[in-house]
C-alpha cells in the first residue's frame, strides 16, 4: 500500500506499506499516490459537475459508480455498458424493494 506521510496511516503494519513524503518528493521509484489523487479528482469533478446535488445518504452509491468507472477505465463505454447489463440480467427489482 502506498500512502503519503499523513500520521493516520502509521497503523497499517498488517500491510506492506510504503510512504512518500510530499514535502520531499512526489515519486520515489514506484512509490506514488498519483492514482488515488486522480480518483478523488474525478469523483469531485463528477459531484460538482454531473450530479450537482448529492445527498450524504446516497454518497456510497456515487462512490461505487465512480470506483467501477475508474477500475474499468481502459474499457470503452460500450464494454462498460455490456458489463453492467451482464450484472443485472435476470435480477428482479420490485417496487416494494425500491420504496424500502
């Protein structure tokens, strides 16, 4: 796991943990935080520009969608759409389930 030098990450001893201190450098060999910074940048842009008004209760859904898009970013839009259809095919959602 690669992180910046924030003290909150010090307890990650159960993982192989490499730290990059941005006061010294942004990259040290393969250790960097560019992908995570890119993910959060894309999420903030989507919330401010596409979704505009996000209820905190539904934030996990927006995070799930953005995670899927980011993880499948090398696929085309058509390929991602096909993946989503394969996941929902044959699953039934009733009105009572939506109403909660």
